[in-house]
């Protein structure tokens, strides 16, 4: 049974994650600073580090929530389309990814703005959310390429994700990149159908 101190720390942790999520959604990852956060949470700066560890860990917690919400959004888009051809399901997944990124641009960017090295102590729940997201793509990829081994399927999944992500990123950044926003869906559709054509 949790002590009162543990309950207070847990409540503060939840409050800090809620605040960080709101701030990232409105102002981006650079908005997360210890002193303003402590003031908003009505705690000391030291209490932040006691509750969450450090600001990087706090952002990872927000990103975990974002991955989860993105996964829910993709799952909802696929509902009722489970028996569609694999390429059609991949297009559905990619469009859902685009829609989520367009609706929550700063939370989506925070997934990639946080510098995470391979030797960082990444929480298992975070890895599981990421694996769940890639799992949506692995299944139709394996159906398109039944001759590929599991490692080859995983490589193809990450290749296709990276390609779609690049189109979405360049399109939503509004830069002179040759990726006009009004053609993002057509570009994604062309990419996936070309990549999976036998």
C-alpha cells in the first residue's frame, strides 16, 4: 500500500505530465523548463526531479502518451477495414498518421525532437508503444511480401515508415521542398502502391 508521501509524489508526477503535454501541444518541446513548470505545478524545482527524474524523462512520458494516442487513432482508422487488401490498409495507416500529425503538430514533432541515443535507459512501456505502432505496419507488409523473413519485413516496415514520415514532415513544415500540402495524400498513395507492386 502506497504511503501518503508516495501518493503525493504520484499525483505531482501526473500533474507535471499533464502540464508538459499541454505546453508541448501549444508551444512545442522548448516550452518545457523547470522553473516555469514548478511555478505552474505549485511545487519546488527539486520536487520536479523527485517526482519525474528530469525534464528529459518528463518529455519521454508525454511522448509515450502521444504514441499511445497515435496508436489509438490508427486502430480506429483500421476498424472495419481489417479484411481490405494489405496495400489499402497501409494507405489507411499512412493517412491516419498524416491526419494525427496535422491535428497535433507540436506533440507529433516532440516524438522526434527529443534526442534519444541507443544507450539511453528507455522505459519498457515506451518501447511497447513504439512496437505496437510498427506492428500495425508489419502485418500488411508481411502479407505483401510473404517470401520475406521477419527481419526483412521489419526492415521494410521501417523503410516505408521513414518514407511516409519524410513526406509528412516536409509537407507540414511548409518549406520549399517540393512537397505541397494539398498533394500529400496523393504522394503517400503513390509511394505505397509503387513500393508494394509486384
